[in-house]
């Protein structure tokens, strides 16, 4: 599995969200309730970043596979007497 990498602007956005969260919630002792809040925070506000990144990765994979399939189909082309 490739490591997850974000473009610089996306990284800045995620870091800003985390900074905002800890600015709003300065409690450093993380018990079960604060841990659940942090989980909810990542689910609600960060989940879309990870979800979208996975969609971009899937699109790239599908594009590469379709290019390969297209190349394979062209190898099946039979010679004819007429020009195309």
C-alpha cells in the first residue's frame, strides 16, 4: 500500500483543522470522552480528506488499467487489405 500523501495545500488545511481543534479544546488529558470527541472530529472534519484522497487514488489506478486494456485490445487488431 502506498503511503498517503497530500498536496501542500491539503496538508495545510488538515493541519489548520487540527490546530483549530486543539485551540478550541485545550484539555490535554485524553480520557474516553475526549478521545471519542477527537475520533468524531477526525470522522466529521478529516474523513472527507481521506475519502477524497482514496477516490483520486482509485481514479489513477482505473485510468492506468483502462490504458492497459485499451493497448491489449489494439493488439487484437487483424490486418486488412483496406486502409482505415
